[in-house]
């Protein structure tokens, strides 16, 4: 186990040094391939997704999917470290993707490797190191699920401080178009779309969704972008707002769209309705298993590949979500060292 943990950390260090932005994960996929080859594990690669089945896979048994992603966002301008340098200082491993979600990824790969040859498990295991999670791309997890046997539930690896997210908010991004009348700025114009947008912003600010979740709270709406005009002396003919809506498990994304479409005082269009919220019953064996070993449960406000699957799942992993997408991203080495046996403890409550 100690050697496995050491090798998992080495794998993460190597992955950090490789550019693996969404749609450009070929080098990190190659490195993950090498891990499986070194342990004699048969695997399949489709695009930049790598997946494998435990050696004693039995189609008569239920199946658990272990999943995390190896793509990253692009580093922001606040970095003072080299984002592709896997530097260790004061117990912290720095580097792009170290926290989101490299720590969880290498931990789950190590867990799968440890259990790969075990006989007489009650469940089958499938490991999937997926691509395009950060971009919700078509060639990520959604392209692999149809190729797999029926999955009974999944463990999705994301930075959660090893707390168990048993619910996750969904996401809808809306584009709102506010119409007006274009004119020269020197002339009177009572139909300026920028002024008209005040009513739209007030409408958004006063939105109320009746159904509240005990785990995820209320549906949250946030204006994240506004764009209009390109000349100082011209009143534009329209203004575009971007509205970020985080949806609790009490609504489907389609229901939210129908509600907003009826009351919206302007044109509103969703970019996608596919990223729905998720929820797993507290009576599910994996959730009960978490309670047995005192893993804290919570509802997650952030989106993951849970939104792309239609079977029960939990989200759990080393690292802290608040470090994700930040400058000088890092994960504590101890978080990984503790996560691998913790994942095993959790699985041992059911397998």
C-alpha cells in the first residue's frame, strides 16, 4: 500500500507537467495508459478516455464505476508559480490540476489497482479516467457510458475534503437578449436597451423558486456577463445578459426553463438543458457505508460529471473545491495519502 501511494503521487506529479486542457488531453492519457501497462491491467482507450474492468469481472454482479477526469482548465493570470511545475513545499504539491481533480483521479486509480485482482468481490469495478469534464465536451464521460455494462452506482472523484456529496446542483446557462432602438448618442432615445436592461436585472433579482432542498438550498441565479455596444456615440440596438442558474434536485432543468420562459420580460434561451442536478438516497448502501465509517454528508453547489450520468452517484475526493481554478493551485500530499485508504474503507463496507 505504501508503494502504491508513492506511485500514485508520482503519477500526479507527472500529470501536472503535461498540458491537458480540455480537448487536448492526449499526453495525460498516454501517461495514464503507462500506469495500467506497468501494473499489467488491460484497458481500453477511446479518444482521451481510459477505462478498465477488474480482472474477475462477473456480469451477474452489480457494477461500481470509479471516475475522475484528467483534463484541466487553463491557468489564470494570477499564477506566480509555473503551473506545469510539480513543486512540493511545506507538504503542498503545487501545479495545475493538482487539486481539480488530479488528487482524486490518482487516488481512485490506485484504489482500482489495489482491488484489480481481488476475487469474490460482491461488486464489479470499472475505472474511468475521463476527458473534457471542464468543458462538458461530447467526447468525455457521456461518450463512454454507452460502451460500459450497466452501472449500478458511481463514485465521482472531485475535491470535497473527503466529505460525501450526496446531492449536486445542476446548471443552466441562459442568454437573455434585451431589445432597443439604435440611434446617435446626441439625439433623444427612450428605447435604449442598456436602460431597458434595468427592468430585466430587477426581474432577475426578484426571482423566487418555491421548492427548497434540505441539502442544496434554493435555486440560485447569478448574472455573470453583460455586453452591449461598441462605439461611444452610438446607442446599440440590443444588449445581451448571461444568467448562471444553479438548480437543486427539486427541479429538472426543463422545469426551470419553462418557469422562466413564462415570466421573462425579454428573449431567453438556454445553451443546454442537459446538466441536471443529482441526488442519491440516504438509504443507498454506499451512503450507509459512509455513515458506518463516519464520512460527513453534504450537498455540493458545484458541477461535475455527475450531471452527465443517469444512475446513482456520490462525489468524494481529496482536496478542497475552493482551491479549484485558483492561481497556484495545490493539494496537500497528506490528503492523497489519507484518501486512498479512506476510499478502500468506504468500498469495503459494501464489497
